[in-house]
């Protein structure tokens, strides 16, 4: 499925534009930024935003904690709806399995806030602290006291 605004099929297109058309990133600027940070590789090599991609190329990209490996199936000259964008690539079975395993680990992970034993003192705690200590004297860490 190769679509363009004109009648000639695309043989290659810029990586940042393809990532935007395939809806991996909301803007081309974000796609370019992520490519610049080294989060996108083409056929196992670091790529620049202007690199040409063709159908059959393998992309590895990271979106937050999610690592994806996709094979380009088609090129599109314009950004379309999500169902059409999903036809532009095919995610590898290994990538799908790894994403599912990572999602399950995140689901089963303990809530980070649950590990906090002590937080900010309540008003009652603060009163008890004030009563227990002699806060009338100034405390100093100097050795000459």
C-alpha cells in the first residue's frame, strides 16, 4: 500500500516524516528530537532524521519505557487516520511479546508510594514532636557548644 498526494508511488522517504505519518510521534519535531537522542535505529544502525527509509527496513524505537521493533511495509506521503497508519508497518512477534511481558511486570509491580514508611508529619505528630523536644533552645552543629 503506497499512497501519495500525487499519482507516482514513493520509493523512499525521510525517517522523521515516516515516523510522523505512521503516528509513532505527534509531530515531526518530536520525531526528529527522538532520532537525535539515539532512540531510533534503522537496520541496526543509528540514523539521522533525513535518512531515507524504504519498505522492508527494520526500525527499533523507544517510546518512554516501551521498546518496539517494526518492519516498514508501506510509505505514505501524508498523515492519515490511525487505522490507515497501522497498515504502514508490522510489529515483530518478539517485540509484541516483549511489550506484553513489560506491561505485565508494570502491572504487578508494587505501588511506589506504598513503600514510603514515613511521610510528612500530621498536625498531631507535629504537636507531639514539639512537646517531646526542647525547642526553646537553638540547636547548632558547631563543635564549640
